[in-house]
């Protein structure tokens, strides 16, 4: 899942860069501009949080830097306008996406831990004996085995 999230983050970064720096006529219009900006950066933040789970501070700094740099680069396009408010909205949405991604990641890992713990305890009861057959619903052996691998009934 980490690799998929990293590819998704790269794709989101490319899409955001295109939408931010392309002429206004080529920019995709899906709704209100502020909603579009926020949604794009939230998705980028989620993808980064899932793709780089142990690098939270770096992803926060990266999202903020991307928002600032792309907004600054709009100064060089006569048809676009660079505003500090837009950069702050983008950075805040990216950080919110990172928080959301960390929350989802934490929930998923806790659910996986619970599933693993439930699998290791048959019928919810912890056992310390490993000689029982795993196929038995009660945790008791279906057949006893001798030292030579022959079945005993």
C-alpha cells in the first residue's frame, strides 16, 4: 500500500502543479476554486501520510513548501494571481490531509492487530499448548499422532 500511496502522491503533485501553473483556460474546473484547492491538497496530504508513514514532519514541511512555491510561481504568469491567502489555504488543507491519513493509518493498524490477536486465540481463549490441531474449532486435536507420524484414534 505504501508504493501505491507514493505513486498517488506523485500523481496528485503533478496534477496540482499543472492546475496551478497552467493558463487559467486549461485548468480543470470542478466547482468553487477554494473547494478545488482544498480537496486537491487534502488528497495530496493523505497520499503522503500513507506513503511515508514514518516521516510526518517531512511531509508537513513538503506540503507547505509546495503550496508556497507553486503560489509564488504564479507571479510569473500574467493571467494568474498569487495570493498569500491561497497559499495558506493550500498548506492548511495539506496538513489536514496528513492528519486524516495518519488517523486512517492508525485505525487500520489497530484493526490489523485486533484481527491478528483474535486469530491467535481460538474461541477467544488464549492457549499455551501448541500441539493442538489448528483446524479444530474447539482447539482440540482431531487425531493424535505417534512419534512416527501415523494417526492414532
